C-alpha cells in the first residue's frame, strides 16, 4: 500500500532566491550552521542547509548559468 503524505508540489521550490551579506546572515544563522557553497565564474553563493531542508530545490542563476540546487 502506498501512502501519500504530501500532494504534488507539496514542498515548494525557491524560484527567485534573495541573498544577504555575510554580516546580515549572522543575525539569523547559527555560527556553526552548515551551508552548501557554490562559486561559478567568480559569482558565489551560500545556501543554508536549514532552508534547503524545508524547500529541497532552489532555482538560481550563478555566474550567468541557470541551475537547480537540490538537497
């Protein structure tokens, strides 16, 4: 028997992410919080694992390349 807990698109992707400076991130992130880091063509991002655990997918453009960050 298959039991469905979440319907289709039950966990929403982040489609248009916004970012803050490292200094501002310190206001809401724990000092030892894990992030997924990415740098392409000199353009860098840090995605909070805590946030990715709630959304699982972030659609973003980094270094001019469209990509899907998944967790």
